[in-house]
C-alpha cells in the first residue's frame, strides 16, 4: 500500500487552493476600494456640512435687512451681525472664503465646486456642492438649506 500523494493529487489540490486564494484576494480588493471611496465621500460630506453649518449659524444672527446677495444667482453673500459688520462669503478657485474684517481671508472649505445664494423675501437659500477625485472619478455631494432670516 502506497502512503504518499500522487503528482496529480498535489496539482489538483494546489489548483483548488490557488482558485480559493484568488477569490479571497479579489473580495478583499473590492472591499478595500469600497471602503476607500466611502471614506473619501464621508470626508467630503463632513467638509460641506461644516461649511453650511458655519454660514447658517452666522446668517441666523443677522437681520433680514443686512443680508445682501449680488443677484438672484450669486456666489457672494454679505451681511452684518450685531457684533460684526461686512462679513462676506464667496467662492474663489474651489475654496469657500470668509472675509472679515475686510482684507482678512479665511478658507472655510476646500473642494467646493458650486456655491449659490438666493435671497427671497425673508428667506435665504444656500446651495453648496463639493467635489473630490477618487481614482480619476469625481465624487460630489450637494447640500441645500433654506434659512429664515430674522426680523429687526
């Protein structure tokens, strides 16, 4: 009686092991790509939400008469709060900029592809879209909020 393995048995078992290993490797690769893309999207969402929260918080402090938008489809917002005057938010080369006091610039968010302010009576619509690249594919996230402006 022979107690060893034949060459054919070894080759078959190695082929089965190779197929199973390749399947596991492919599943792990796909999982890593999904995780990386979702992490990039999450970072983008957090940046856009943080920028929106900051603008909304400051606009809610201002009175309706102090909020000005250049035109109906503007990317520039100017307003005054009880403690600060001439606060400006605008888009410059993919960055959301807060200017206050005049000629002092602070980047609120990067990777912003669209910023629109629309004032209609006692409300202000703020529309922000961010964009990031992931493996030569753009990932975008849009956020829109309507802020009811305070009466004076």
